[in-house]
């Protein structure tokens, strides 16, 4: 039986989020520069998106560029931005052919004009798609997102549009970038690092975490299916007891 066949088709997570890490180390191991690693990371992105679509995942969120990544060397930031534009351009037909809707979260206004333009165009062109929703986290950080939400809520309270008593988990959710998507059931991080790095902090309250030593450019469909298999073996209790869950 292949790994894909082992995956229980009636227990596929609706939403999977991924911290794609290890491009730099992958390149270094080959005596090459970090940008070479990012370029090879695009193959892993393609494989993962295909795998998610094949198996019926509804939402896939990829941490492609964090707020903190702006502090990387200028040539690396420029290369990552070009890679994004290039990938969006090259993959648009494939996205459309596979009924994949492209979306983005993060401080999109902070992206260079050409990136924003390309991204928005692809988002518009795929807006009618009803299969997988591919969400790119770009210039994203969770603390930024939460602070933005707090600012918007405060302004509404100040203008008497919202009462303080109405603020609860559900309302707060509506002010996050992810308001249209369910919380991820599974978060994958590659490269062996055991951290969350400012990604979807509010949304992962009950998310299952999966860490793999595989460096992102080496990540393939079977690695993705393995993560889902591991998730399917877990018992999600949401604070309740095991007995309560089994009832
Ligand atoms: C982390 O590896 C990876 C990134 C910061 C960028 C991820 C970008 C891509 C895979 C390419 C383009 C993306 C799309 C969606 C087309 P790292 O540089 O932190 O690796 P290291 O920890 O080994 O240094």
C-alpha cells in the first residue's frame, strides 16, 4: 500500500498550514547560496499544492515570507520577491486547470508594487475556483495581525459601533486576516526546528503540530501524506477527557 492509500479519506484535515523552513541549510549543504535553496523550494511548493488538491484538503496556508524576513540581506529579499512573481506567473494556468483559488494573508500593502499587482491579478483570476484554497502568508506575522485586529476593534468601540461586552472569541476571529477560513487542524514545520515563529498564533490554539527534519526543498508528496497519517493517529480532545471524546 502506498502512503497516500493509507490516508483515511474521511478524516482529511480541512485546513493545513505549513512553515516552509530549511531552504538556506539545503543550499549550504550543497555549497550554494541561500537563493538557490529558495529556487528549489518552489518544487516543494508545487508538490505540496498538488498533494493537497489530490487528497481533498480545502485550505492550505503557506508561510512564504514573514514580517521579520524583511530584515534579511537585501539581495535575498529581492530574490524572494522575484521568485514569488515568477512562480505566480508560471503557475497561474495550473491553478486554474486544477480549480485552485489563490488568496493571501499578511501586510500585502507592504509588498513591492509589482508583487502586489501580480498577486492581486492571480487572486482575481482564480476567484471563481471552488477546489483547494491556497493561502500565501506574505509579509505576515501573527503579532502584527493581532495588533491590527485590536486597533480595528478599539476604533469601533471608540465610535460606539461596538460594545466591549460583544468582544468574544468569535468576534475577534472576524477581525483577523483568516476570517474566511477555519482554524488549521494541522500545522507542519520542516527542517527540524521546533518553533512557531510568529505564525497563526491565535488560530493554532487547538491545532496538531507536526515537525519533520526534512528540509523544505526536499519535501515531497509522501512527506505531506505522512504528516496527515500522523495527524490521523492523534486524539483531538479540545480540553475534554478521552472518555468524553469517545462518547
Ligand atoms: C525558509 O527557509 C523559507 C523562506 C523564508 C521562504 C520560502 C519561500 C519559498 C519556498 C519560495 C517561494 C514561495 C512560493 C509560495 C512560490 P530559510 O531561508 O529560513 O532556511 P534556513 O532556516 O535553512 O536558513
